[in-house]
C-alpha cells in the first residue's frame, strides 16, 4: 500500500508550493488530457523513485481561536488517514504561537510528525531554525520547497518505516522491472506473456458515494466463487477479495467496504478520496462507476483524473441503466461524448448492477485492458509499425529538413511506453504525435490503457 503524507501548518508557510513540487512529475501524465477537474488537495506524488499520496490539509488558521476550532474537520480527518505528518513552519518568520498551538494538537496524535522549516534558501538555516526545537517534536528538517532543497532527504525520513510493499504488488512489479527491453526476443516475450496471464488481475471498483459500488461488488461476488474470504486490512483501507471467473483469477479491491460490514443494514462506509487513491495505485485495472441518473459530475472527473494520472488501465461502467427512458439514455450518451470524448481508449459499458444486466461483459473489457497494459512488444515490431506509419503519412518538414524517425522500442509497461529515436523529434507537431499514437494503438490492438510516447533526439 502506498504511504500517505499529510502537509499541515498555518497559511503561507509553503504547503501548496511543496504539494506542487511533490506531484509535478505525476501531473505530466495527464497533461495530454485537457478539461479534467483536478482536486488540488490530494495528489499522487513522486520524488525520484519514491511514490506516495500527499494531502494538503490547508484549513489550519492562525492563533486567534482555540486549536480544536482551528483544525478544520477535514484537516483532522486527513491527519487521521495519513501515515506521516509534515508540519511546516516558516524559517523566515520564526516560531509563532499558532505554530505552538498546532504542535500541541499534533503531539496528542499517535502519529509520526516531522517539523519542516521551509524557506531556508538564502538564509543561515541553522541559526534560523534552532527555535523550532521548542515545539518538542524532535528533529527539525530544513527545506526550500520553492527550489527543491532538502526535499529528498525529508521524504526519505518521512517514508523510512513505510517502504514495505504489499506482497501482491511485488509480484507484478518484479515482472515490470525484470525486463530489459533491448534484448527481448520473441520467445522470451511469449514466456513472459504466459506468466503475466496467470497473475491475478487486481481490479479496483471506484466511484463517488451512491453510484452502486456495493451493489455491483455484491452482484459480482454473488455470481462468482470467492476463493478466500476477506484479506485483512485496516479500517481506512479497502478490502481485497480474491475471486475466480472463467478460470481467471482476480482480486477485487472493494473501496465501498462491502465485506467489512457485519450485517447488511450496517451503515455504509464514508467515501474517502485517500482510500480511493490507494486503491487506484494498487490496482492493475480501475473500474470507474458512474451513476447514469446523475450524469457526469466534477467528482467523477476528478476520480478520472486520478486514474489517468496513475497510468492504470480503465473501464467505465455507467450504472443504473435500468428503467431509463430512451430520451434519458440519449441525453446521457451525448453528455458522455461531450465530457469524456477525449478518453478514446476506455471501453464504456451501460449496466444495471441491481438487475445484473451487462455485468458479465465488464470482465471482457477488464481482461482486454490488463492484457493491453502489460503487453510485451519487441523493438523489431515497434520499429516495423513506426515504419509503416511514416510510410503512410510522412513526418512534416522543419525548415528545409524532414523530421526523421529512426527506431522505436518499449520503455516500460503499465501503461505502455514507446520510445522513439530520431532527428529533430522535438519539432514534431502534436497532431503528428497523436497520429502515431493512434497508429500504434490500432496496429497493436491496445485497448483500455493509455499509451505514452517519448521522443529522444539521436540514437
Ligand atoms: P501555503 O499557504 O502554506 O500553501 O503557502 P504557499 O505555498 O502558497 O506559499 C506562500 C508563499 O511562500 C508564496 O509566496 C511562495 O512563493 C513562498 N514560498 C514557498 N516556498 C518557499 C521557499 O522555499 N522559499 C521562499 N523564499 N519562498 C517560498
Ligand atoms: P455505493 O455507495 O457506491 O456503494 O452505492 P450502493 O451500491 O450502496 O447503491 C446506492 C443506491 O443505488 C442503492 O439504493 C442501490 O439499490 C441503488 N442502485 C445500485 N445499483 C443500481 C442499479 O443498477 N439500478 C438502480 N435502479 N439502482 C441501483
């Protein structure tokens, strides 16, 4: 499971500057998909090879009121869900009574808290930060969020005890990193593909409250043989439910907590963005459930943004398709086209979790998406397809020269990354890049997963 880090501190200490720095690398992935609402409170963070979820709690005000009132309920919940808390203070301003109020509150939590003095650029950090030891929260870390100084060390320290990985993730990761794409031969690829086909597919069922996640989970489990009942997890984690269907193994990542409830009428779990983010990151395929009766909400789009950001495969289920008038069906389809038209790779299913209509077909798309995202493709094959694409439609001229594409190889999987080497590649128009991407998608039969293409100058 990905660790969760919460940023707390009074306004203006640099929380959002740090948040932006930590999430920047991952944001680059969604840059290709304009029009998505992103929730800037939650982010998928990456610092070099370290991945985690970061929450900007905001909301904590100055020292005018008692600390209990200061910590907005949301911030409290975020701290509660976090594995570690970075408590930011301003090295230029020095220690304030608001800082002391926040520290007092944090000391009462049974949680890892680190004091982080920000804005240490261009000042004598050691002498400026000495006073923060009075917060009695141990070591004071020095950073300059605006410049990245000290950030890696701070994150290393924050994640120290949370680096242990989920065993199910490890199994897949091993395959992801064991491959050296350059000397892959067809035989080795076939063997690899066979092995991947035997791994359970981790399928996260996500969606905002009331879209029908629990109903769908129960429907799926009612029809299939559940291999093991409930894998253990903490209250704030999803439940992992291994199951089998048509000879294929899956692990359902149940964010609605269906299996955690002892009785049917027990209160439904609170929706949690953090839980959903963890489920996405830990899955192979995400199933985003949308309520046909409500249309597409901003919250749907922000969940979609997180999924695209993670690079995971995606299947969309438009639920509650029962009892809809033809007029309403048309209206929903038009809205889907208008607002989700840019995600042309994901299959959209219209289902009724309540009646079971269309539920079986969901798995065809899940399997297809998984196969696509993990598909091993040789350098020879990619270069051949690239050659066909450029034969059909030559790259444009740049001044007196034509952009020349030399060869292509796989740079990674899940999502597939294709690296193209050539001359003047930086000058390729976006429209030509899109043409190439679609050409690869069609030629390789890749559905359900985004494809990334990276261009490199020279050989
Ligand atoms: P927040 O209210 O805690 O989210 O704080 P912001 O991230 O909005 O930052 C408040 C101000 O501090 C902005 O003007 C930032 O440019 C500035 N700031 C943030 N980090 C640094 C830093 O490392 N060095 C300096 N000199 N200024 C910073
Ligand atoms: P969750 O919060 O996403 O887990 O949503 P639930 O599974 O608890 O469903 C919320 C409500 O929508 C319940 O009253 C369900 O009976 C209803 N519901 C779920 N799926 C369908 C469906 O396919 N059709 C209709 N008509 N109602 C549904």
